[in-house]
């Protein structure tokens, strides 16, 4: 928690008041499912990312942190924030290239910033589906 909160006690306390810690494995599982199953699960993964944590912004921010951690694990670099999930993050990174992980993280970062523009349920659903299709494509990069 201290690492996730970047050593800030106030941020750590705020994190404890949310479902962030409990939602990380759920988001990680959706990323794993997308990696392993590709297009067949796009709508399921998009729907889950839209509901985990109560709103898509929470799950997309969580996915961004997890993808960045996967890139660090892949590159054997220090600084992984979600150390308690390192084994599952390593499993996600396995078989993916650093370029694919970087592209997926960059796309997720853009999505976090774009999400507020899609304020109707239909627009958000379409946005999330498009995001997941693109991420699936990035996971398939060689």
C-alpha cells in the first residue's frame, strides 16, 4: 500500500477507503482473459471494465497501473507498484513483447483521459469496446 500510495500517508488512507485494493485482481484477470482469448471476449471484458469499482475510470486507471507494472516486470526493472500481485502480473507479461505492453499502456493512458467525453451509457460502452479491441490487437503484436 505504501508503494502504491508513493509514500503519501493521506493517499494511502484514501486508498483504504475505496475498493481499489480489492479491484486490482479483478482488473488483472480481465486483462489476462483478453490476452488469452482475444476477440471472442471483447464484449465481456469491456462490460467488466465498465463496472469493476463502480465506474470505468477506476478500472481503467487500475488497468493502466497494472500494464505499467507488467512492462517493468517484462524489462526486469525495479519499481513495480503492485508487488503483492507480481506473480499474476508476470503471467500477464509472459508472451507479450515490451513494445506490445508499452502500446497497450499508452492506449490505456489515452483512454483514461478520453473517458470523460463519453457521458452517455451507449457512448461509454462503445468507447470501452473499441478500447478493448485495440488492446487485444496490441497484445497480439510480435
